[in-house]
C-alpha cells in the first residue's frame, strides 16, 4: 500500500508508492558520460570567459591565466546583474524591481573530465572554500538578501557545459521555499526548544535505517519524506545556521562526504544526472539556534508531472529506507 509521509520541517506531504518502480534498474534515464574537451572552462581558454573574480593558483602565476586550481568568473549569461539599484515599484496590485543581483560560475577543476566522484577530495575542498569566500564577499552588499550555491551535473539536470562547475546566484529577496523552510525550523524550535536538524541527526544515528554514511563531522541520510527517489541530505553534526560560518577544518569532511556519496550514486544508478543545493540561512541573518545549514542531492530519475504541479504532493517510487540501503551497500574506492 502507498505510504503518505509528512516532511517535519516544511509540512510538505509526499507519497511513497513503491508499486510503481523502486529498484535502481527500474529507472529509465540517460547516464552522464563525459565526452571530453576542450571547452571555455579548460586551462588555456581563460580569455573565453569573463575576467575572473577569484582564483586559487600558485603565487606568481598570471591573473586570468593558466595554472589555477579553482576559478570563479561571472556567468556570461547572468540571470541577475550586479550593477544598478533595486528600484522597487508598485504597478497597481503588482510589485516589481530591477533584476539586481549576482550570478557567478565556480570552475571546480582544471581537468575537463573531473566529477565529484573522481576528483581528489582536496579539489572538492578547494571548491568549498571558494564557495565560502564568495558568499563572505557577496554578503557585504546590503542589496543582496540570499546567496544560493548549486550544481547541475549532466544535461538531464540542466547543465549546459560538462566541465565540472557549480553556480552562485545572489538574490535581492529571500526565496519562498527558503522562507518556508526557515519558518518550519523556527516553529519546531519554539515548540521544543531544539533544532530540528540536530534532532534528525540524533534520531537517524540511533536508528540508522536511512543513514548512507557518516564521518566525524557529517551525517549523510535519505530524508524521511523525500520528494525524489534517492534524494539524499548531508547534514553537519555541529550546529551552524550558515554554510560560510563553518570552521575551516569542516570542509575536508564535507569534501569526503560529497565524493563518497557521488561515487555511490554513480555505482548504484549508473552515473545519474543530479542537482546539488546548499541550503543556508539568509546572508544578513545573525546566527540562529533554530536553523541548520545542509546540502541536498537530488538525482534526476523521475519527472515532475501534472499531479505534482496541481497538488504540491510528490510521488516517490522508492522508499528512503531502501534507497539508503542500496547506497550504503555500494562498494566504491576510498
């Protein structure tokens, strides 16, 4: 029988309908295969991107030249632009403002064929430090309220270039989905005087049927009410509301968790396209006791259709307990 489950943070309901399809081989999808370069993100092609905002490279190497480890550039086709004022206006019952913000690309590796599953942990760690440094800089701009860090891996997840990269978009508003998540976490804290994410870490550790892996600083779990098959969260064990405020020594553990999870997804799901999103507090919020930053991975195995659009319910054909077991049991290289 299908199982209705409620997300304890947002209150969103999902339907776990395992009669439809539930094993990894039941999903019809196109594996992500790296075809090879060169491309605008490859070393030697720095002139084909806008001038870099940030780069990690050995001292003395030429700015906007080769020899970098991680490079951050403005998106050539930005969703929002950094110049100008917001100019908020009303048009009768409608509200509008200028598309002011920032849209950046983090080129995570000089190697065209790198993926999170194959690149060295230190390379992922460098990318995480670049995320932190850019958020720290962007939050100085009082026009910007929220900074979203996300990765589209594979054409099926929205990537237009296969070279390993993530994106950063700084927005002049806090997105509604973030507001709902913040409200749910705040309501839980007001009721129980505890952070719900900390409670998830404690409960899932005690009864690890949904645990995929863990290390000293992070727990990787299939959430209790996942919207998508094999949706997986990486939650820090230490409470922090903002990603950029995490201790520097945490990024090594996060890089290890990301690499291992990506390798397990490749092994179980035959190199799926996926989206990765870092959920963090709005950039001008003070550290809070109720919210807890985390990372969400969503393999692109199913399509959102009319029922989901019409109801806000998601139908997930794989239970999180079974998904966690498949991933937990997957053998990957250390």
